[in-house]
């Protein structure tokens, strides 16, 4: 893998992250499709990313208990 590449060295991790992203998009009401999603607004894309971060932080906090 080259420096700056967006490709994961672990294909199963990449697939899991993509499933997580699609699931989160559905939960926040954003119609995300496979492939290019350049028609999304910044607000829509941000809501997906923000919710993903919230879920990851919650999972980490739960693992500490």
C-alpha cells in the first residue's frame, strides 16, 4: 500500500467499515448508495460521519466499564 492510499490493507475491515457507514446513513435518514455519492450535501455527509464517531466513542466507553 502506498503512502496516502485510501485502500485498507485488510479487505474485511474495509467491508465492515462500509457496512457501518451504510447502516449509520440509513439511521440518520441519508440515502447513501454504493460508489460515488457526490450529490450529498456537506450537512448530510457530516451527519453520517458525526454519528459514526458518536457510536465509536460510545462503544469504547462501554468497553471501559
